[in-house]
């Protein structure tokens, strides 16, 4: 944990005493302000005192600051140090792995953080407001103040040195055992690695040619070129040693390399009294040897005088030497009062104004020749304001505002709460904004975007280029609209365009955003107002929720639904799409119209590298740091193309997983039977008289082929589909080994049609969308017939709006031909609302909706009007907005604002076959024996049993297997995997997504039997991606609890925890808890209402606020819970006791009276249970 130290600014001088900014001096023995000494008191009034004062202020080098990095009890020594290049601060690393930051020149403590597992920090480099540190087993970057920005833990633990490449944010690191490798800070992963002839104990560079210098334990000096991955140079690089017994210091500037090390005397290491200087351009030729009789232990080139070298000895003597030989070798020699310490490290500030020296006993000495020394830019880190926690009461979301402290304000000030709803208050200037086009051209360095001045001209006089961007630099955001104001603006623009003769898309096809309303939490959004049907919608507040339309179409695809619900998920495989689709379909089938989330399916998709490579995933700002920047860069910018690829990818992946899970004796392929279109491909060589080659190919999706030389008005959908099923094209391709690449003709014709034929319209941009809008193809049919021959490959397609009309058009099937009838059962359309696009600007990409022909057996209420063949009903699924749809609206494009992307045709023979059959129920996710095995499994992490904490639960056995009606108390804790995502609309900030939460811990407590009140499940869920915030205050989870490498808890996978809960829900267990609606929603699981006992509802009077678990426990149970953090077992036990208390009070007929007393007491005394004493 980072610590910060405050206090009055004190300035130590060279003699160990301190003065403060009031001009008086104070001794280090603690004299207070009333005992201050004047100038004469300190230096004396005689000539000697004046000479001493002038010696400190005449430009000579002197010690101007002193600090100690230990507290006097636990001693620690300096091992590395560096000045900050952008702040007035110095960083110090210790032998015990601690990192200290002091403000210059006062040398006040600013921060301290212990982060390197007691390993000595061997090298440091300032990155400007942050510092990079290296120990044998870890490389880390810390921000000013000590906050960690990134950390790389090396499994080998023999790191010897590093070089940070600022231009690409990659770090070159060397190992003691030999070899160097690249580490990408932006992506957080290792890159290329290279072998070296010797180990690496020190690195310096980059040299003038981009190379780096490596020092080995045996004393070899080498030049390494990271661009070529090989050792370059000759002479001393590979054939000779620079030192017989290794290096003690290595430093470089430009092409000069300075070194100090150990020579040999009678086979014993002796520190050589010289500094050797080499030139990398001359094959590591020694250009000079600088004598230093005290023995050099630390070196540093001057940042502004590049040929000047600072050389230090262990006893505290240092000199500035000229390595070029132009002046005398030693410029000046000084002695540091080391106080019995041994010097270990040194550095020179970027300004060249200060030098710092560190000793092995923890003292840090600051030297300068200036009266007011400056380290870098003059910017001093600011202290955080101290908080008096003793007077700040605990406040949570259920606490009354009346208990909040009231702070004093000035005469002309007022509280924001004093301003009425209709009043206006001044809040100062709005924030500055940068044009999106300029941001796109910016270069990101250390998470800061640098943009080239668009007005820059090298011929401009000084100041003109800067003045040219004054208006750009000072552009400020406009009034920030609320969600209602934005919707009103869209409606006004649509009304105006409609009056002008334009076509406006209906509201039910527009995207509805889940907005956080004033006084309403995110999870309390009224979804029921947008869906009056028995079908369940999907939330659109998650990343990658563009796939909602596809999920709904696949769910209502009867053969896939039956197969998925009959599929038992794999327990030990966590990220299988087929299993997640099965579990999601199970949830949709039992949710009874409640809105659902596809979060587990999206989680599995995020862990699939193929999905990232295909550009199917969206990157979320702040979700995984810089990793998601790369995801966003790979994302396909076309939403139409993205959904087409996603459909193909999910079906292909499910087919692969089905094949991998099948037994050798089972030759069925259900996914292929449902979606696979098989075609015969005939390849004919056009330049040689060779026999044509034939092969069978298959695809899960048919892409429609559009003719380029036919009038649009003369084309029908049946013609397009016919030309897409039976294709002929000429190209240059590989034929065989003899003729190799030749002009060939490829013909494809169908040999087997799938149960569900998916046709991709190819509308990748809005230009092609007009093709659907103005041609007869836009009136795509609801029924088609496909007739094909295996002999000659001939194919014909007929279309109609109903099956009856289609039957009248068809004649008998020709001999040797096959015919299948298809009914349109699903359409995924791309919606590009012109009014919303104008409102949102360049960030708008449109959205997807689904038109689904729902069979009557899905409608258990039988309230929907039948509007299609076979008694089906057309419905529109727009995320969680679900409504019936007229037939003419399905095909209407509204001036190219809604165009079809994917068309789903299902065989009529299959639909008639299942028409009278009920929907099959989902199979059990676990058997009884498998459930017992899962409950008794050991934790999955690779930690020695001795290091694990004691088990916190008593698992189920065969004797107490849960059964229908058993009561269990449940509580879950969550962590945040991303920050809330902010979207900028017309230079205004609009919160479009909340933090993405994930399950961190789930606990179940028995409610019945001899073990009532005993936990039976307490699972910590392994994190498969970096956690943005552990939410420790509310979850009780600490960093490392969900980490496979460090957790001491009972760790398991989300899949196993989910299946155990799903098993207990399916057998009919009852669940008690407080706020279970949110817990089950975040668990991505649906529980029937008759299996939920929520104490939040039991202890609700029907009006006013809902009471917190902490308050209820204090009032009714006289117990205190949720002290510093939450604990899921404690909360579950409290909820169970409240349920039993409710039963008891109801039986005594006193519950209503006691509940009213609780409300009355809270209204008078506040809702803080800590004050309860009666």
C-alpha cells in the first residue's frame, strides 16, 4: 500500500540543521517556532559566520538536502535511484524492494510503496511523473504518489537490467542466465526473445545507433542490436574480457560507454582504480582511461554536458571528469558526509542542477550549486488534503442525507442542494474539447495523446503557429443534454424532416438506451414498459451486445433450440460457445418475459482469440487498460459485416465443439444437419484438355451474388438466390502439380440443402442498401422453393408471399431432381436512423433488430394474433423492446434506413413435422453424483495446501443431498472488470454503459436440518482477465483473492459455480437473501419467483424506503454486520435469521407492529445501525 507523508516544508542544509520558509533556523533537536534563530544566531555575527554563509551561496557544489528512507527501527539501504524528469522529485529504491519518493529540494517524504517482494531494486528510470523499477523477479511502473500502473512478474526470477524504449513502449530486459527479451507494456505480454553468449547483469543505452550495451557476470562487454536480434561488433565484444571478475557500474551517453569493475590480483577480485571509456562506433575501442584512486562504484553522464562523467567512490568522494580529453580529466573533487554509510547509487537531474547520492544505510543526499535548485520543470507534486476520518460518519446508498456532515461555507457561497430544480447556478466555464479528427491523428505516449499542430509551418515567425491554434485549443463543450433532451431533439428533427416530405423510421425500430434516471439506480430501469409479450428480451448495456438480434433468431430456430436444450454442458471446459448457448437458451426458456443478459456467452466470446482476430469484438474504454485499445483497433468498423462474420463464427465453433465432444461411435452431426449447405465444385482447366476435378464443399452461410449488368428493376429475389446457389466463375487458380496455376472455370451447384438456410445479403455499406430499397428484390418473399439436380447441377428457385401461392406456381418435380420448400422464419435488419445519426455524429454506427416468425407453441398465453403461414406470428425483437410486427413493415426499408442483412429460411417439411409437438424441456445440467463431486472438489489454484486458508464451508454429501423445498440462504459478491464507458455525443459526455461486473464470490448457507446456519458452498471465482476494481469496501475481496497464482481461498471456475446453482434451482430449492434480484441478475441466471424469498421484500411496508440488511440486522437481531467490509457468509446468515424472525413475528401476529417501529425509529434517529443501542 502506498503511504503519503505530510508536514511543514523543511530545508536541511549541509550541516544537518533545518530552516523553514519564515527565514528563521531551527536545530534538528526539535526547537519550536518560538525558539527560532536568526541569521546571526546560526552563522555568528563575526567574519567567520559571513564567510560560511557566502560559501553556501556563491555557486559552489554543496549538500542542500538530506533524507532517510527508514524509520530508525527497520533499517533499509539504498540500491538504486533516479530524478523525475517532469516533477521536482527524486525516486529511491531499496534493498528490501521498497520505492520512495521525496520532494526536491526540501527532501520531504512524499510516498512509499513496497512492491518487489523484499527483492532489491537494481535499476530505475524515470518516465515523467512515473518510474520504472526492476528487481530480479519483477518489473513495475509506479505513478507519482506510488500508485501501481503495471507489473510484470518474471517466472524465472533472474532479471539483470532493462532499457525502456519510449517510442514504442517496449522494454528490453536481460537475464543473469543469458538471453534478452522484449516486453510490450501496452499489451502486457512478452515479445521476441534472443539468446546471448553470456549472462546480463547490467544494460545501458540506447546508443547513438539504436544499439544497447550489455555487461556480463564474467566481465564481457557486448553491444546488442534489438532490431536485428544479434550481437554486433568485434574485438572485445566476443573475444576479450573488459574485467577479470565482473562489472560494478555501466553507463552510456550517445556512443560513449563508461564502465567500472573488478580486476584480478592473485586470483582475487580487486576494484580497479580507473574508469574505462569505449566508443561503440569503433568496435568498442577504449578511447580513454580515467584514473580514480578511490575506486569507482557509481557512474553517471551529465545530461547536458554529454562528455562529462560523474564518478563516485564507496566512501563518498565524487568527481566530475571529462571523457573527451579536451580539458583536464578531473574537473572537481568533493566529499560527502556519509555518516558512516557506504555510497551505492547516484544520479544527475535532467536540468543538470542537482545531484543525488544514496547510501547502504538508507541516507539520501541532495547536492546542488544553486540557491534555488530545480530538478526538472519546476512542477512540485501536490499533497492530497488530509481527511479527518474521526468526524466523518459511515454513509452508504441507503443512508439518509440528514446524517451527512454539514461543512461551513462563506457568506457569498451556498450549497448545491439549496438550489431549486428550476433555478440556474453558475458552475464556471465548461471543459475544453478536442476535435475528433485531431484526436484520430494523435500519438499516444504514456496514455497521453500528443497532437501535431495543424497550423505549424517552419517558415512562420515565432509564435504564429501557436496563435493559429488558439481557437482549437480553447474550444469548449456545449450544454450537456440529458437523455430526455437528446430524445426530444431526435423527435423534433424527425418531425421536421417528415413535414418536408422525408421518411421517418418508426419508434419501435429505433434503439432504446438504458439510461440512469434521476433518483433511479441502473438496475431499476422499467423494462416491462417496453415488452408486453411473454417473450424475453436482452439488455443492450453490455459490450458486444450487437449480437442480441442474432441470439434471438437462433433461439427461435427450433432445431437448434431443441439440440441446445438437450445438450449437457461440459463441467471442466469453461469457454465453450456451445455450452454457453445451451445455458442461455435454458435461461430464455424459463425467464417468463423477464429481461435477460447474455453476459456469460459474451464472456466466453471475449476469451476466444479467433473472435478478436476476425474483428468481432468491441473494445471498452478502461475495461482492460491498453489491451482493449488493441481490440478496438481490430474491430470491423462495419456493423453489417461484423454480424455476418459473427453468425458464421458461432455456428462453425458450435459444430467444431460438437464434433470434439462426440463419441467415436456417434456419427451424427446436428449442427451440420441444421445449417450446412453442401455443394459440388467442378473445376475445368481452360488451357489444357484435362479431366475436370470435382469436390464437395460446404458452408454454413450463403452469400448472395448480385449481377452487375442487369437493370435493377428487372431483378427478383428468386433470380439472385438461384445465381448464388448455382455459380460459375472464371479465374486463375491452382489446378494440379503438372500445369500448376492456370485459367480455370469453377462451377458450384447444391447437393444437399440444410434445414435452415441462412442467406447473407451483402449489404456492407449504405450504398448497396438502395439496391434493396428501389428494386423488386426489396420485396423479398416469405416462401421459396428450390429445385436442383445432382446430375447436371441445374438449379431453379420460385418465390411467393404465402405457401398457398407458391404451391399454385409449382409443377411436378422433374425426374432426377429434388425440391424443398422453405418458409422465411427470421430476418436480421440493419437500422441506420438518419435523425439519430445526425444527433450522435461520427460515433453512430447504427444497430440491429430481428424480425422473427414465431410459431404458436412458443406463445403460452395464446394472446398474439396469428399473422403468417402455419399459424405463426411475426414479432420484432429490438434488444429488450419486443412488439408484434405487420408483414408490410418487415420488408419496408424506410428510405434505406432499415435493410435486411441475414435471412433465415426453414424447411416447411420440418416445420410441419414439429408443429403439433410440444417444446422439449432442458436436460439436467448435472447428475446427483456429479453435483456431489463438484461440491467436494479441491480448489483449482496451484498453491501448496499449507498456504491455503482453512475451508469455510461443509460441502454436501450423499446423505444431505439438496432436494425440492430445501431452504438455502445465498449471497454473492462482485468485482468490476471495467470502468463506466463514456460516449461523446456532439462534444457532450453521455454515460452509455455502467461498469462491467463479474462474479467474485458466492456463498450458500443451509437453512434446514442439523447443519442449519452452516455454509455448504463458498466459492471464490477465478478471474480470467485483469480486475479493474475489487470493490473491497462492498465485496470484502482483496487483490489476489481471485488470482490463480496467489489466492489462498477456495478458488473455482465460473462454469462450475454456475452449474451447481443451476442444479439446485432446477430441483426446486428455495433461496433466501437480501436483494436477490440483483444477485441472480449478475449471476446471469433466472430463478422462478416462487423459489425466491427476499428479505428486502419481506421487511418492506409498501411505501417509503427499503431497509438495508445492516439496519434490519441491528434492529431486529441486535447484531452488527458489514463493519469495514462485506462478507457473503455473514450476510447470508443474517438474511436467514431475518427470515426466521419474520416467520416467528408473523406467527405471533406482531410483525406489522415491529416493522412500523423500525421505520419510525429510522425516521427519527437516522438509518445508521451503528447508533442502535436500545
